[in-house]
C-alpha cells in the first residue's frame, strides 16, 4: 500500500479530480452524491433525528442528506481539517468536527459512509468498526458505500485517481466480517451504479440488477445484531 493520502492537499480541486476520473460515467460529480443519499433514503424506514456522515470530506453529500431527511440534525466528521473548513463554509446548517480518538459526539440514528473504508488501512478497520458501532443507536441504520473490486472499470479508476493512491479495496464479504466482529450485521447488500445517467431510460433497470456484482459500487446496510 502507498503512503497514506493527505486529503488536505486535494481540498481545492477535489471535485475537478473526481470529474476527470469519472467523466466517462457522468460529467456531474454531484450525481454520485445524490444517488447514494437517495438510495439510503429508500433503505431507511425508521425515524431519523440525528445523522452522521463519517468521512464527509468537503461535504458534497451533506446538502442531499439535509434535503432527504429534513427533520434531522446532520453532523459531518473527517480527518482532514482543511476539507472540513470548506464543508462548513458551504453547509452552515450542519455541524462538523475533526475525527480524533478523543472525539465525543454522541449517538446517531443514521450513519452514512461513502467511499471511506478503502482509505482505511486494513489493520485499522476493526477499530473503526468498533467506533461506529458505539455511535449508532441500537435501533439505527448505517449505510456503507464502497468501490466494487469485482468491477474492472472501478479498479482502473482507483488505480489512476491521485486521491486513491493509498486505496485497498475490500470485498463485501470482508466488510461484513469486520462488522460481525463488533456484533453488527449486514442486513442488506446491493450493487449499484450500473448505468450512466445519460442513459436515463435504462437507469430504472438498476433496481432489478442489485444482486449482480458488476455495479461500480456496492451498498451495505448495517445494523446492530439482535
């Protein structure tokens, strides 16, 4: 694995780099943010009063979380202080904090995580899962979006993207195993991002191919084990 990526260096041009890496799929980088939050909204059936986006970066997902969960208080955390400065400037109704081992922010009804785990060194993943289990209320839901290592296009994007230089992709089974170690269960898993939005007539077909491990990413719904 390469040296850990310093996201402070990419704060100013994060969206530009993302656009360059995924432009073949869509030129609108906000598409991915809205897509994932909308999918989360479909999977969460209970009342949500507090939301945490763990690893929120520059806050691209925050406006969509606020829009689709309008009654919830939204928090964002990240290890990049520079990213959080930009996120806070653009999302004044949300609360942000730098992730540290000492951070105490209580528990949440929903934890949203998008494209974070592949940046976490494998040896550090158990501790992160333990932290997340403690931050999620017993009746809460966590949605975790990750790059699909079975998709060759995804692997190509990761291999050429500057801020994925430290990426270690993980299979859905590994993610589930990590959470099972802290008494949490993946209760739902679906593959997603099959069809570019320009093929709008085919996008609805994604609902029927959730089981097929060829989507660009996968979504795991995690809850406390009963």
